[in-house]
């Protein structure tokens, strides 16, 4: 194969490869899908179910003196502390 033939094959292969990529990314049809999108009505649903209270499991040590893992979901809201759960200070004599 001469150097000119090799160069022509490289150029032709590159152009063909670029054409295939362009076709897959931009020119390929979407099929028979409907393009008309109608708005969906938004409804709100409220529930009157009270939130369940759960106790957190004891902390788990990660080992090696590292941080203590609490085992709770960091994205869940913190439980409310009721006034009866707060210890009262003991009177001094």
C-alpha cells in the first residue's frame, strides 16, 4: 500500500467516523413519539397522619479512633424536645 493510499484511507475513515457521530447525536429521528406536550394539572394532597416518633440506635464507632457514626438520617428533621424531657436542676443545699 502506497503512502498516498494510506493517507486517503485515514482521511476517508475520519470523515466517515465524524459523519456517524454527527448522525447519532444530531440528525437521528426520535421515532413516532408525540411531540405535543400538554400540561398536567397539579393537585396537592395533604395527610393528617401524625409523624411516627422513633428512637435513634446507639452510635456506632468507625474504629481506629475515628468519628462516631450516629446511624440517623442527616436529612431528616430533628425530633422536638418536650419540656418534660428536659432535666430540671437539682436544688443546692
